[in-house]
C-alpha cells in the first residue's frame, strides 16, 4: 500500500518508503525505506515490533490457558449430564417396574 503512494525517503540517495510506524509515541523518523532499515535507522520501529510480538505471545498464552479451563469445564458438564441422565433412566425404570 505504501509503495502505491510512491513516497520518497527523506534521505536523498534512498528509495521509496516501504514501512511506516503508526505508533504516535515514536520520537524518531516514522517512515523508512529499505536502506534506512538496513542502516539501522529503524531501531525504534524494530523495538516496537518486538514489543508487539511479546505482547501477542502473552495474549496467546493467556488464551491457551482459557481454552484448557473451558475444556475442563466442558468435560465436567458432560460428565454431570451423563450422571443425571443415568439417574433419571434408573428412576424411570424402577418406577415402571413398581407400577
């Protein structure tokens, strides 16, 4: 999408912009061409990517724990329902036998 806009890097010899940092807290340049990133000018952007990656991994871990808890609860629910159904079947069978 950025390439379609044909935005030229602010450094004279560099190519067109390939990445833009949308983090409003960035204090450095927020648009980068391939050469800027290669020269290490996108350090702030890379730090931000690493932060987002870590946060995403934490959220995935939390979701995995939630799924495990839900599976455990679902298993307990199924067992409880089966127990109740078996009780009702025995009750009905005994009632029919006695009447």
